[in-house]
C-alpha cells in the first residue's frame, strides 16, 4: 500500500507540474498578444473547485481594453486529468458558444491575426519541450552521467522472460546492434537493441552469438515491464546488527558466492537460494580478501540474512562524466531531442494490434515511477512525460492543440477561416474521441491488473 501511495503521489506531482507549464505556454503567448485569459486551472473543475482566486481589478488607463493578468480566475480543480486556460473568443473544451455570439472584441482570440493565434496554440507544446530540455540539463548538472560500460559488467545481464524467449540468456553481455557497437553512455542504448534486427552478445565469456530480434519484440516486453538489467554480484556493503549475517561473522566487503551447494554469483541466484533455507541453518560460501571461506548462517523466515548490497557502481568499473552549467545545456538538448526522436519512432508500433493492446492509462504511467522516492528517477520520468505530452498534444486531433493548429494552418494557407459551426462540430468529435481513448487506455490498465 505504501509503494502504491508513493507512486500515486509522484504521478500527481509530475502531472500537476507538467500541466501548469503546458498551460503557462498558452497563457504567456496570449498575454504577449493582448488576449484575455478568463480562467487558468490546474486540473479540471466540473461543478466546483478545490481553490480559486480572482485578483481585484484596477482601473484601466484611458479606458484601455487591453487584457491584464487581473482578468483571469486562477484555480485548482478536483479532477487530476489535465488542466486548461479559458481563452476569450475561442472555441475550446469549455464549449462557450454564447460568448461566440457576441460582438468580437479586440482582446479576443478570434480577432487576432492567424500567426498570433498559431503561436498561442503552439505555446503549450513549446513550453513542454523546453521544460524537458531544462530538466535533462539539470540532471546532467546535478548528477552528471555515471554509467558502467557493458564490457565492464563481468557477470553480464539478466533478461526478462520475453527476452529469453527471443534468444537472450542470463549472463550475456550485449556487444553490437546491427553491427553498431552498443554504448551504455547513450540513454537509448536498450531501445536501439530492441529495434535492431540482430544483436550480438558475448556468452560464457568466450562465445559471440547473434540473437535475432522479433518484429513485435517491443510489445512482447510490455508485460515484463523491462528488458534487461545488470547482474549484481553479492558484495556486502553494511551488516545489520542483530541479524543472521552479523551472528555468522560476515563482514563488509565479503562476497557471497554459494548457499550450500548452490552457486550464487549474483543476487538473482542468491534470493531463491536463501528463501529455500528460510529458518534453517546453512553453509554460506564467501570470498574474503581473496580467500574462499565458509560460514554457517540461519536466514530469517523471509530468507534474509540482514545486510545491504554494495552499489553496483562500486563493484564494476564505472565511468563518471560531470558537466558544468554551460556544458549541461547542450547535453539537455541532446537528451531531449534524442528522446523525442525515439518516442516519435516508437509511435509507429502503436498502429498495430499489439500496439493498441499495449496502450496504457494513468495506471501504466504511475507504474513507471519507483516504489521508493528517488529524485533522480522522478525527474528522469517527468522529463520523458514532458516530451510525450508535447508530442501527443501536437497530433492533429480536434480537441488537442494539434487540432487547433491544423485549422489555423488551413487558414494561413487558404486565407479563409473555417466556420464556427465546423470548429464546434470538430471540437465535439475530438472530445468524444479523446474520451473513448481515455476509457480504452485505462480499461487496458484494469485488464492487465486483473490478469
């Protein structure tokens, strides 16, 4: 229950932040062009709001009708499915058709030139993409890049069941994807493997083996929620006082290599081996200062000895790259544009049967976050969601920013405005489609949960 609440809190915090930035993009460009914003809401507020605030108006100079920030009602809704700015003189999700029947005013959206309206509609997407770049730059500045070159992972990698069915084996070390050397310093190196035709791996430390990647491999991995992970040698970092490891005389720096007659070169093998001896005394094979010794220990009822693992970056030879403020900006641009390119490329898989089944809603998004609070992971996932939100909103579907952009581009090219009836009808169709998509995506989450 605790892990669920932590994931839910991270999801809500990330969505709130992304929604505010997205709507701030629309708001900023509207204010630049003197367009009045009637409401600015984080989350939706049907029937009532959690909180709202309307600044006191000030007398306008010389009877000016120019829009002001004081024209706007700011608030927080109770439905955390997004947010909105209500732009005066615009057909949007508010469906305020009564306003459109009034005489057009100079501070309304509909009276502005098409290029200004186009920038207003692109503002949310632009701000989300800029945000992603800034987050990635901040990550580079605060944490830098610390990675383990694949060839330095002596014990290789563990692969999820779908990957093992494709031909990978636990302990394999990936070398090349379609002839190109796999570089762990690149954030998308696993995606390149998944989308390759053939991946060459080092097996058993001596053999080079080619693994043919199935066409639908990306979707086969969905149920396993991953692809591969470094195999972690069991090196003790800290002993918990009063637990089995301390009673057996284990020390920080010891490496566990066997439980009775079962070899446990990594944590993957250690966990089930200890669970099979829960509450029973058993011999534990250890390497200490180069010597192999045996100690007797009794795992608790959960199959635990009571120690903390040494971080993998302290076991394998890791590479650390630090960035200055000036260096972090181009790194943020590189990561942001790279993530956008990969995301757009992966969208081609959505228009298949397997792709449609893989679509997820808020449950799938929330499951991306770790079950324990970790700021590095939180910002990594938030940056990815910002890229995804930017791309999804620019798709030319009525009801999304991309739908408005589509009609505005039509107006720029033809020099003719679509009629209000067309815009209203398109808005209804788009909102209905988005509602059905929302139900379908979250329905998929429920089906996966029951399975």
